[in-house]
C-alpha cells in the first residue's frame, strides 16, 4: 500500500515537468519529458527496502516458523511472498504510468506516440523495479533487521550517484553503468540514448528496445538475485 501510494504521488510530482517541457519545446519536449519522468527516481527507495525486509523480518518475528508448522513448504512461502510483492509493484507502476500518460495526452501529445513510449518505458520501469525487489530479497537473505534495511537504502541512493560522478561521459556511462547493480542507472542510460536533447524528437521504440543488452541486463540479474536468495532461504536456520 505504501508503494502504490508513493507511485501515484510521484506521478503527480512529475506533472509539472511535463508541462514545463511542453511549454518550452512543444510536443517533442513533452514526449522527452515523459521518458524522463518514467525513470521513476524515487520509486526504488520503497521497492528495495520492501524486498530487504520481506524474508528477514518474517524470520525474526517468527512468522515463517508458524506458517511452516502447517502443511506449507518453504518454496510456497517464498513464492507467495515474492508474488505478492511483485503484484504491488505492478499495480503501483501501472498507476504511475497511467497518470503520466493521461496528463501528456491532456497537454496535446499525439495518442499513438505517447502510448507507444509509455508502454515501452513503463515495461522497462517495471522490470527495473522488479530487479530492485530481487536485490532487496538478496540482501534480506544475508542480512536481517536494520542491517538489511540500511544496506538497501545505501544501494538505492549512493550507487547511482557514485557511478554518475565517476563516469560523467554518456558513452562511458553506457558501457559501465549496465554492469552495476542499480537498475535506475540502466533506465537513465536508455533515456539518454533515446533523445540526448530535449528539442529532438524521440527515436523509434524499436530502436530503444534494441539498445545493446538492455533487456538482458534487466532480466538476468533479477533471476540470479532471486535464485541465490531462494538457495540461502532454503538452507537457513529459522529458529
């Protein structure tokens, strides 16, 4: 509920940016602003801690022991918790996307282009957030309580800033950022690849999705984080 509320609130915070870009550069600027807004800068601050406390807190407060005393396997508990968190992320991201797209259309953006960009970057945003969630699960599997929560906040805040500071050049950032466990950086790189300048019309969505390695580097780490988290949880001492 906290994530869904924050996603909707963040969308309203970005409406002013859509209006400013439209006033300065017209429809091309509005579409570029839609891409920038869909980076979802603040959303990882909820998603990563959400994953970081999911497993660890359930072990600490004894919830896992109570549930597993019933005819319930560890795999069922892990998958049930994961699916519920992913569902919350999907609902929040959908509301966030719908609010931005609706306002862009209200300002005068073309319907087909706006929906095309919204769906493309909304999908990338969702995959990015799920990767943050998976990274939180990984932290939760190895750290409990405040340690996992603090580590998640550090990754959500410090890593993107550090990488951008070290690699200010876009070309270098595009090569290096995709190998850092920070999906937000991947989303920023994709947005920069689409339209480096606000006055330029965005490139075709097909070119966006063909950007080297973007989808693989959003999906593969997610699967790795979840696999390691599950293996650790399966062997964990729940006492």
